[in-house]
């Protein structure tokens, strides 16, 4: 204690002044009897108010004011244990990093890990004073800055309270990068990270150059199993389950409360694939795991129809019943080259059932005019986005009564035998043997032509899909045009169109998806706000489930899944090249508290003084 503080506290002895003032108050005059008053009737009136209790309260208020003045002059300080966030004598600048990844929903005892992490950050805010600055970064993928540096600590508290853990993966590395960017212009900035220490993609170490404190939330439970995807194909639900540890769980396919199929599965550590057979059932409902684990929110997923991969059906009429083992047709090999990730199936005829609806591209070589049923099936599939490739051959000029290629070709197709040449620009001309002649439908565009300008390669749009018409089949007996780069480019163009209309590949929770600027996006939990601030409009994918993107009358359906790397997890260590932040004893100035008490005491003293004056005036 310094001399100034001691002198200020000595002023507390002045508390005797109110006592002396109260003691020196003159007593009331003594009554003397007056003889004539005996003959005057006694009149009753207001009695004098006892002043003892009121005087003592007024004295206490005045004494408290004197004591608080002395304490305030001394500069009151309290010894506490605080995190050393101040780098030097200036105000503190703290970047708070909160892990809001999917794993933070797991419960430790009665509390979720996210709640425990929020409590740790609130402790840090409690240690900050007026003039100190804080910022908030969330570490769920992708890492994002919620609030930049501000002295409005209440706004930071509110942002922490509203943070929720979704299905995002962990992006602690990105969060620390954002923290370093924020700290670039802040003198003496430090970072405090609240996380469970579990990341995505296995154990690893992350480094930062900022002074660091990690408030690690104990992750005692590692028994989580999650349903990553559940896809309905060929009368079965194909389920993918990721587990942190091996376990035996019952896997159920439910439609509401009705059980469609179930099995007792031995789930290994890592990823297990299961098929639930339910022939004859509509592909709907959910697949769920029985018996809750540490994280119940990821124990189920909606059943979605179809494959995550593009499906291409190739109808090759040159393949005979006993000729399945021969070299694949050129058209099939072209699609294998431009879509190596696709599931490609060889078909003997044009399907008219659910098999057609499951295709993204239908490619027909040596096409035969379609029956009425085939035309209706193809046009119905194109309304849903099917892309169509039709290569004509000699059989295209045949067909039964009522068969045709309408509406893509007007009238019948004629086959002209003999040699012709196809112009391919800088590639030169390609000789062919025979060609189809046909009248184009409305809106068709000729991509390549014969030397006499008859169309060879034609592209058109139809409803939600695209159509490519070729005047010569891919069979090498009719020439090598199918081997030219322009022909392969046409196959790639129709595959790209199919990808545009029906995007493939599952999206991962935590990714950012580009969308059309005017799109309306509906996620698993309702409408998602589109971010139009950048050059490309985007939506954040915080939750797993079905995603519907509506734009100008069309609708795309995508599937957002959990990132299995987040479920399997892995320990993440965060290291700093600077000195670590440690908790240490510190004297905290509490002058503000004392000043508030002093103000309250002054108000009480004034209230007592004027209250007593009014009561005594009314009693006189």
C-alpha cells in the first residue's frame, strides 16, 4: 500500500463527524406549568414523531458516504486469478475462437461440449475491462468471422450465446488463419480457443504465431456412430455408417413409426456399408440407429433415391445375344472416356420403366424408330432432366407403323448408302460409309456437317434435357468419325449438360455451394439465406439432408451428407510460436463498483433527510 492510498484510507476517520453532529443536536425545551391553562380544555393534536430510529438511519447513511469516499480515494483493487491477455500496459485485444463443429453437440455428463466451451469464453470476457477489445471467430467448416474487434463486449457475448453447432466439420486451421488476419492491425493481440480438441481427418498439429490459450473441453466419450448416407436403389436402402469404435447396433428403415426393414449389424471402427432389403416398398422414410450414443443428432438420415454417381445407359443394337464378350462399342468407350466416374450400363433396348427414370444420359446407337410407348417414356424422362444421344444407322429408316423419332426429327429418317465426307474444321474431313438424312426439328443447331452441308452432328434442347443427333453410328464399319476429337467433344458436351441439369456427387456439410443469383434454396431446416455479396451467389451448408434449389421454374435436388472424417475425428494439437498465455494473480481495479455504491448511499442520505423534514413539518 502506497502513501497516497494510506492517506486516503485515513480520511475514513472523519466518519466521527456525523456522530459529533448528531450528538451536538440540542435537546427539546423543558415544559414549565402555566397556571391559567388549567381552566382551558385540553385539545388533542398530532403527536410528535419519534426521532430515534430515523436519526440512526440518517447517521448510518452519512457515515457510509464518508467511508466510501475514503475507499474511492484509495483506489480499491481486488486480487484475482485472470488469464494474462494483456501484452504490455495497453488495453487487451483478444480473438475468441469457438468450435461450433458437429462434434461439439456431444454431451459430457449433463452438458453439451458447446455449452462448456461457451462458458470458458464467458470467463475470458469477465476478465476484460472498459477499453479492452474482442473479436469472435467460429471454427466449424468453413471458419468464419462473426464479429471483428470491438469494445462492445456485450455484442460479443450475444454472438457467443447465439452460436449453434450444426453438422459442419472442424476447421481449426482456418479459424486460426482468420484470427491472425484480424490480429494483423491490433497491437498485442492474443487468441483464446475453446474446443474439444477433436478435428477432421485424423491426428495433426496446427501452429499459430499469436500468443495462445486453449480452453480444451474434455472429450471423454468416443462412442459415436453416424449414418452418413442412405440411398434407395433396386428395392434396397444402401446405408453407410461411420463409427469411432466398433459396436453392435440395430439399423432400422422406418416410414414414420412403421418399420420397413431392419438388421442387427456389427459396425466396425471406421465405415461400414449395409443393405436393407425392402422389395416392393416406396423409397422413402429414414434409416436410424437404435441405442443412443454420445451424439444422438447424427444417428439417422433420410432415404434418398438414386446414386451419387452419374448413370449412363448405352443401347447398342449391334450387340448380339451371344456376343456380350466382344470389344465394347465405340460409343460406350467414348462415354467411358468423358465420364470415368459414371456408372455405364449396356442396354439391349430403350427402357420404358423406372430404369429409364434412373438414367442421366441415354445413348442409342443404330437407333430404330420408337414406338408410342417409348416416345412417351423418353419425353417424360426428359422433363426430369434426361439427356439424350441418338446415332442413326440403316435400321433408323425402318420401323413399324406409327414408329418415329418425333419430336426431335420431323418425318421419317432416310438412309443413304455410299461414301461421304464429314467436315471437322481444322481436323480435316473424315470419310464415312453411308449416312442418315433427316429434317431437323425447331431450335436445332448443326455442330458438324457433311461436305454438301447436310447435318452430321446436331444439338438441341428439349424440356429440361438436351438432345444430340448423329447421322452415322459409332460402329467402325461406317467410318472413323466417332474417333475424331470433335465427336468426343460432343459426347463430353452432353455429359456436361447432364451434370448441369442433374448435379452429381454428394455435398458435405460445411461446404459453400454456388447457386444462381435468383435461386430460392430450401434446406433440411427450412429456407437458407443466399449470400449475394460476392461475384457468385452462394449458400452455406450447415446441416445434412436434402437440399432443393429452385430457379426460374426448375428445381434441383442435392444431398448434403455428414463428413465421415468429422465423425471419426482425430486429436488436434494447437501450438504457438509465442509464449503461452497462463492464468496468474492480478490486481483488478474496482473503483467503478465503489463509485456505484457511493452514489447509492448519497441518494439514500438525501431521501432520508428530506423524508424526515417532511414528516416533522406535518407533525408541528
